[in-house]
C-alpha cells in the first residue's frame, strides 16, 4: 500500500535536509508517494502568503507531513503569519512530542530516554493578549477537553514505554488553570491501571532535568512549560541540532527537525540531516513501521559514533556524504 507523504522544505537548509529525508524514506522501499508543497518566507514573497492553500490541502490529504524549517522576519511584516503555527492550528495538531534520548556525542549525558508531551493548542500561547499602555495581559486558556486529550495521548505513549508518567504543573500558584489541568489529568489517569502517574511542580522539574534526568519516562505538560522544558532537555543530549519533534492530532501528523532554517550555512550543502532523520523515525513509528524506525534510530547512533559528520559536529562531510553513508548503513 502506497502512503502519501507531504514534503514541505520551507526555507534555508530546509531545501537541504528534506531532500535527504526523502532519500532515506525512498531507501526503505516501503512504497511512498510524495507531494511537495511550499511554505515560509520565500513562499510569502512569491505568493503573498506564507502558507498557500495548496499546501494546507496537501498536508491535510497526506498520511503524514515532513516539514523542514521556515525563516521568520525579525520585524513584524504586514500579512506574514508563521506557517507552522497556522498548520498546527488548521490540522489540530494538539500534541507536540519531543523525544530526548542520550546520543554518542560530546556533551550528551548518558542514561536519558524520555518523551516530553507538550500541549500545543492552548495555554499561554492561545494568542489572547492585550496591551493597555503600561499594562499588558496575556490570557492563559486551559480547557478540560484540551487537558484530557493531551494527557490521554501521553498515557497511551507511556503504555508502550516504561509506563511512568509525570504530570507537570504549577497548581499551587495558578490554581484555576493548572488546577483544572491537574484535575483533568488525574481523572484520565484513573483509567490507566498499568501506568504509574506522579505529579511534579514545573520549577522542580527544571532542576531535576539537570540533576537526575534519568528518572523521567514520559512528561506531560501545558504549552509554555513544555516549550521551555523541551529545549532544556534537548541541551542534555547534544543540543537542538540533533532534536526531532512530532506534531500530532487525532487525524493528522507533522514531523520536523527542531532547528530553524540556519541562514548562516544555507546553500553550502553542509547542513546536518540527522535531526531530520530523527523526525523520519517518528514518522515511521507513527505509520506503523516500528522495525524500520528502530533501524533508522540505531543508524543515527552508529553514524554519530563512527562518522561521517557535518561541520557542526566537528567533521568535514557534506549533507550528501552523510546521507549516502547513512543509507548504505541503514540497508546493511
Ligand atoms: P537555527 O536553528 O536556524 O540556527 C541556530 C544555529 O544552529 C546556527 O548557527 C545554525 O547554522 C545551526 N544549525 C541549525 N540547524 C543545523 C543543522 N541541521 N546543521 C548544522 N547546523 C545547524 O536558529 P536561528 O538562527 O535562531 O533561526 C534562523 C531562522 O530559522 C529564523 O528565521 C527563525 O525564525 C527560524 N526558525 C524556524 C523554526 C522552524 O521552522 N520550526 C525553528 C527555529 C527557528
Ligand atoms: Mg521552542
């Protein structure tokens, strides 16, 4: 059965890492069909929109989307809206998954294998803000439905892992919003007898990620807390350059490297494709190909250990050379 993958390169090194990801998917021989779609700053300049309707439609129709990165202008530009935020909203990709796994690179701590599940559609990023001269307010929206579905997603993922879930909140201070999140979380957790569920305050987690990150299996939390904790956790295992993420809804899924469009190295052919290959492992898992996902995952570790490496990891290989070596290795 042929599955349709929507490929969105975006800007900058998106044009380098997404073609590498496509080559890896093709090498699996699993029978994909690909649809290429545009988004980002170049698309905005060409079409007057950073997210053309054809792109939304392509992502909607695909079995999964692989997204590179887009460049966002530093100053607000009339009519420009972040396409990734708009896509997440349009496809209702309410769960942001960030696996954090020890890697054989200098600067990675050993013994870490956690998954951070971040609520992606509400909380402090709901976009309800107002400025009153010298007073500004951002509303934090937490709903029972939004909390229940993200916690349910985290529990489902935990049952396939070490069956341990940490619910992260600050309900001792934000009694209304975090209070509702916590209440909804434990109501859903009661249905999952085989998962051990505990709760921790977000500031304590920020510290324990540094002092004892091995203790975590699955973490579930609200939007802003998850954004901050997942970047912190990425720093424990080699940094953002290697980190993948998944944006999941009930009917759609989009996978991407966490890094941006890297304008400083774009066009030089030296972008590291390994974060995108990490996103490919998540896509393979999602589309019911766990054996292939595992092969790609172990190959990432092997290539990090033995090379070749791109300059960001101290090597001198190009994107194509790493991709060639990767594909040869994954097919062994
Ligand atoms: P960035 O992640 O693009 O780059 C930060 C540093 O890491 C740069 O020195 C870059 O060369 C390096 N780097 C990143 N990915 C790499 C890779 N695969 N291989 C080798 N080196 C890599 O972040 P920055 O510079 O803050 O943002 C650049 C642009 O990307 C901005 O327009 C920003 O808005 C956008 N951005 C987009 C994201 C997305 O589309 N999801 C996420 C983050 C930033
Ligand atoms: Mg972030």
